C-alpha cells in the first residue's frame, strides 16, 4: 500500500491543529474586545474541525484506521489584530502547499479515490486564502486605528 493514506491521516491531524490555532486567535481577539473578529475565528476553527472529520470519514471508508496525534501548543499572544490575520493567512498558505503535495503523491501512487477526494480541499483552499487575503488588506488599511478597527469588527462579524 502507498503512503497517501498515512499522509492524509497526518493532514487530518494538521487540520485539527489549525482549528486549535484559530481558537487561540479567537480568544486573543475576544480579550482585545473585538467580538466580531473573534466570532469569525471561532467559525474558522469549526470549519477546520469539519475538514478533519471529512478526512476521518474518508480514511474509515477505505479501511484505514484514523490515528490522532498530540497537538502543538498554539501561540497565546499576538502583536495586533493585523498580526493575527497575517499569521492566519500564512497558515492557510502552508495548508495549501500541503494539500498540493498530497495531490502530487496521490497521482504518483495512482490512487484515484484519494486524488478525487483531495480535489475538494484544493477548491476550499482557494476560498480560504481569498477570505484571509481580503481581511489582511482591510486591516492593513485600518493601520491600527481603533475607529477603523471597530468598523471592521462589525464587517468581519458578518463573514
Ligand atoms: Fe482546513
Ligand atoms: Fe482553513
């Protein structure tokens, strides 16, 4: 058997780690008084959990036992709201390259079910990077001014 299922299991754990990071970011934003941004990060954390569960379902469907690893401790503090979203965008870019590598491996091993399964993640990552890129741009323009940040907090709450 190829390595692809092992690697999808690894990614399942990484998706959970992503959720853990976003929860920590949500807590920081809540602590800073930005409920809208915090709620948005909570939603992201839930999405990451769903991404992991989709992989869990796939692994069980193909007879591979999902194995859960320990999750790294996320940062508890950030420099600013902008810093949070910049780090989140960077994280999503890391996820994208990991998914790309998984697709390459599925092709290399000629595992069509894995390749087709992973396509959903390729599409999802386009959306994830787009959303975070947009928010980073808006936060850059806010330039740390509280009036602009509170306005943005309301906008992000609706996302
Ligand atoms: Fe994800
Ligand atoms: Fe994500």
